[in-house]
């Protein structure tokens, strides 16, 4: 350790210093006396001034603390040696100089001294810079004598000691020097210098002495070097030794003080701690006894779990039994874990829970089967009371089953109900057919065993009665299913609402408990600050609080579990049907609140609710599918449904539509299977209906002789009803004595229509089409297409028979007269009159997207008008050929009027007589204007060929006489009096 002239005082046993501390005397005669040792301000802030206690007195916890003692020191030896802030212990602790730098302390800067920077010394440095340079130059020229001597002495001593140490071989200086090593030993003691013969010669003795002297010399050199080093550091060494002695004395005093403190602490423990600790131990023992008592009561309650579960199952309280099992399992895992007597109870409860699951599924299946297969004449709703006394109602039983299945997350119970529903739907059809067959004597059930064969043997009224019974049964069936699903839905909604309420309560409870916990922690912290005695590593206050909290928690948990188990037992013992469903719902809600984690999630609950609605839709579809089976079984009997009359098919259609409408209102499902089957049968019916009427119309046209027919009064009434807007078939009236006689014409809106008998029946036929559309709106599009085809067929066939002269071969007419042509034209005009009315009627029955099919009526109207124009052209052509034939022989000579003009006037009169009664006046005038134009054209050509011109000559006069005769005869005809013939056009203009 480095020496220091300013060392700390060393204790001397017999020193005369105060407090037994030896202090060095100052050399007053020395001219350069050392300054007194200053006490550290942070170690010794206040020197003792009076007679203080020695170290043997020790500290006192009740004495005054204002005097400074060695115990008031902030830096002592153990603290300095065990400073945790240092990376490693200081190796120069005993060699450091005592003073301000002995301990590393942070000295706060003085508030009275300004902050000095380098800039404050700037003027001084500038002033002294020149002098410093001169001083440094002088030092280099002539160095200090003392420094030179000191350096030279130190250098010489160092070189001398170094030279002496270099005489010692390097092997002795190695850190791994060991004589145990043979190589090292042989190097230090070279035995080769000695005689190996075993004898001792004078030479060997000399060599050994020489070796011994050499080693001794090496030893002396080393010892001298060590002594020199020790002499250089002797003062520091002795100072360390004295410090060690002082430290030992202080440790002895500290040991005595610790012994005294321990005695006082023991006395304090006897007086102040043992009594409260004994009270605390007694309180803890009492708490343990209470816990044991509660544990025994809990074991007694758990022991009664299995009998209680059996009692609950006997009353169909599945939810209570399952909750009791879950609670007991939870208690076994938490409160009663490790109890030997209950080691098999957990597995038994698991098996019992599985058994309850199977029981619930079987009971639900039996309930669904019994509820769906009971008589449909009973109440369609879920029964509120059971037939058996002292038993739960069917509704309560269903609710209990649904609660239990939801509790166990058996969410596929609706599939079981769906399967039972399908089987029950099949049984409904079989039962309905069997009940109707019992009242039909023509059907022998022993011979005809199949259901479809029995329905095919029935007449249509009998089969239709069966179908209506099936419809009625399925309506009751769907009402019963809807009531059951409503109960299930209400249960699911109740559970969902209960879960939401529990979640809100938990959230609010967690917030309140958090606030209470924060307040409690503050109170406990304040109480803990008052406790200063410890017991088993804990504060007494903490131990008390912990004991109280454990006791309260155990009491609450035991009471909660016990109450839940007792509640389950009470439910099993006191479950009575007469108590009503309110208590049952309350207990179930409590059970769900306790076992919320076992319940399905909100998403799964919503899925179950959706499945109930889907199941109701499925029930509607199944009912429609079974009715389709009944419909198709009848339709396979040689197309019996196709051969129905219009009235029968309308009744069938109305019944099906009514059933579909009722099921749609009941289930909210638009089922299409039954409507699709009806549509398929309707298409076949429409096809047969159309083919029958088309065949009938063809037969009528083929037998039509195209003569004017009388119009019965019923057809006139039919036409009048159409004019009034009633496009329906009137009821047939029984003939009576006051019946009106038939008329020659059909009067429509003041116009007379001369018609043939086929057209009268055609009017009735298209009214039948309109009546079918009224009764069966779904076939409007198909019926419109068929009616268009019928009208086209009438137009084309009448054209073939009249214009094409097909009636000559079919009916045997001799010729097609102008009267036949005019009558055919008038019949076509009558059909054209009714086409817009038919179009308007069908437009009311079609959807807006189906209006495109109405274009068929536009095409038909165009075809009919073209046909009428062709008939008019045919009439003109007949007279045109007559004019060409007669006027080609015309000669301008007397007598006048000529025979040619007389013949023309005769044919014109016949034409007028033939068509004037058939065609209206306007059409007759237009037709004769066209005939007159043809006559003028042929007359003009003949006069041009004869060279007769308008020159006032004799030939011109003869022609004028014939033309005047022709004009007079034509204007003499009825309705042609004011017809402008304009005969001046027959003359060519003079050139």
C-alpha cells in the first residue's frame, strides 16, 4: 500500500488521547509543520464536545439522538467494503490516504461561489503568457537541482536493484515454478556435476558447496529486494495493521451492542407480541374449524346428489338435474379435490350425464311422435294439461326438454322433429284415404291394397272429397307444428334474453367490484402502515386481513355451492305440477345463470331460431309434396284429370289455390311444388280443352253451308252481356213457355250482323276460354296462345272453304255465291269486333312482363282484315269478269237501251239483292263504287275500240241513252240513290 504522511489516527491501547484514540504529536519545531487532519464533512458532520460514552455503551433507542457518535457516521467499514454500486471490491482500501477522497462522495457545489469558466481566466492567461514562455525556456536551460538529485537517486537505486535481480535466474521468477516438476528440479539442481558412482569425492563436495552458496546468494538478493520494498512501504504497512486492530475493537463493541439489542427485542417480544400472536393463532384455528364444518356439510350435500338427480328425472326436470350434476362436478374439482371417498363420484356423474342426454333425446323423439300422430280433430295448439293427473302438461314437458337440450348443446334436436314430421305427413295421407275408402262400397280393400290404386278407382267427386280432407288435415297438421315450434322459439328467446341480462350484470358487477377493490386496497395500505411486527414473514395486519378474506370467500363459496345443491334437492323434492310454470321458469333462469358457460353462444341461438323458421317452411313443402303425390296418383289413371270438365277442373284449381294460400299465410312460405303440379295438369287440361274445341270448330266449319242462320235469344243475351262488360258464360236457362223466338240478325251496338251458326258457337267458345282464365289465372298465357291458334284456325279454314271453294267438295255446294262471300265477310267482321274486347280481358289477367304475348291479337286482326279485303276484291272480281264478258259484245245500234246494258243492270240488281241485306249500307256503297269503277273502265275500253267519241253524233247519242239507263237502274237500288257514278269518265278527251 502506498504510504501517506496524512494517515488517519490509529488506536493505541495505552494512549493518552481522548476516547482512547492515539493521535500523533505535531513537530512544533519543524519549520514546515503539517496542517491538522481535517474531519470529513460527510463522515463526521459534528465532533463530540463532551464526555461521551465509550464504544461499550452501545446505541440507545430511547436516548437523545442529537450528539454525534461513531454510530452516526455515514461511511463505515462494512458499508465501504460492501458497496453494491461498485463492480468489484476496492483492492486499495487499506492503502488509500484518509481524507476527502477516501470515500467517493458527490459534493454539492456551493451556492455562494459563482460558476468559473475558462473565459474568466482569459485576461490573466494573456498577461502571463509571455512570462510563462520565458520560465519554460529557463527551466529547459537549467533544470532544478532537487529534481535532478531525486531523479538520479531513484534511477540509481532502481538500476542497482534491477542489476542485482538480474543475477537471479529467470526460472525462479516464473509463476509456474514448482520443484515437483522433474525438469525444473534438474535445472535447479544439476546432478550431472556430481559423481554418479555413489561415492563422495572432494570435487563433489566442492560443487555442492558452490551450488549452496549460489542459491544462498540468490536468496539474499531477493530478501534484500523485498526488505528494500518493505522499507519503502513500512509506514503504510504499519498504518494498515493499526487500522486492522482498531477495526477488531469496533467489531467487539458492535457485538456487545447487538447482544444488548437482542435482549431488549426478546423482552419486547414477550411483552408485546406473544399475546396478540396467540390470539391470532386462536382466530386462525377457529377459521379452520369453520372451514372444516362447511366442508363436511358440503360433503353431506354432495353425498345426496345421485338420489336428488333420480328424483328430478322422475319429474322430467332435466335442467335441474344437469345443473346439479355440473355443480357437483365443479365442487369435486375445486372444493373436494383429493377426498378419497369421492374418488369414483366424478366418473359416475359423467355417466349419469350421458344417460340424461340419451333420455332427453329419446323423450323428445317420443314427444314429437305422439304430438304429431295424435288425432287432428283435437286442439291444434300444444296441450296445456295432460290427460294423466298429477303430471306435467305437454307444454311444460316440451319446455323442459328444450331447456335441457340447449343446456347440453344438443342443437340437432330439430332434425329429429323433422324426421318425425315427414313420417307423420305420410301417415296423414294414408289415414285420409283409408277413412274415405271405408264409406265407398265399390272398393274392396282386401283386393286393392295399394293406396294409389284405391284413388284411381274412385270417381272424381269421391277423389275430390279425399283431396279436400287431405288439405284440411294438413292445415291442422301445420297449425300444430307451428304451435310446437313457437314454444321452442320462445324457449330459445328466453334463454337468449337471460344470457344477455347476465352479461350486463357481470359487466356492471365487475365495474363495481373494481372500484371496491381499489378502495379496499387503500384502506388495507393505511392499516398495513401501522403494523411493524412480523409473523412468519407477513405483517400481522396482512395476516388478519388475509384470514378474514379467506374466511369470507370460503363462507360465500360454501354457501353458494350448498345453496345450489340444496336448491336442486328442493326442486327434486318439491316439484309439483300444480305449482305452475312460474317457479319452474325461475329455477331454470337461475340454473342458466349458474351454467352460462355451458349454454350455446348467441350465434348458435340465432341459428336455432332460424332453423325453427326453416323447419316450418320445410313442413309446408312436405305437405305440398304429399298433396302432389295424391294429385299425380289420380293423374296417372289414363289422364283422368285431363278429361275433367271445365267446371270440375275449376273446382280442383280453386281448392289447390285455397290450400296454397292458407299454407302461405300460416307458414310464410310460398311453396311451388303443388302449384307446379297443378300447372302441369292445367297445361294438359288446356291442351285437351283446346284440342276439343278446335276439333269441334273444324267439324262445324266442314259442315257449314254458309247460309244465314237464325240467332237464338240466348246468343243475343250472351252478346248483350259482353256489351255490358260481363265476359263470362251465363247460366243455362231452362226453356219456358215465354221464351223469345230467334231473330234473323245478331244485334250489336245497333248494327245488324248476319251470321252463320258456326260463328255463334265460336263466340261461345272464346267466352269459354275467357271463363277458364277467370277461374284459373295461372293459365292465362297458355290459354291466350291457344285462343290465338283457334282464331287463326277459323280464319284460315273459312278462307279455304269460301274463297278457296273448299266447301264445294266438303259440303257439296254447287257454287260459291256472292251471298256466301258477303256472309263470310260479315262473320269475319263480327270476330274482328270482339278481338279488342278479348284482348282487354286477357290484359287484366297477365303480369306486366307478359304483355308481349298480346301482339298475337294484332297479327290476328291484320289477318282478318286482309281476309275481308280479299272477299271484297273477290266480289268486285266477279262483276269485273261479267263486265268484260258482256261489254266485249256491245255494239252501238238501236234499239235502245241495248241488250248488253240490260244484262249488266240485271246482274247489278242481283248482286245488290244478294249483299244488301248482309252488309251494312256503307260497305254496300263502297263495294258498288268499286264495281262501277270497273264497269266504267271496261265500257271506256269498248267505246275506244268502237271509235265512239264524245262528238255529239248519232253513236254518241245512243251511248248516252244506254248510260242513262244504267245510271237510273243503279241509283234505283236501295241505299244507292245518292251514289255519284260520275259516268263522264267513260269518254276520251278530244284530241
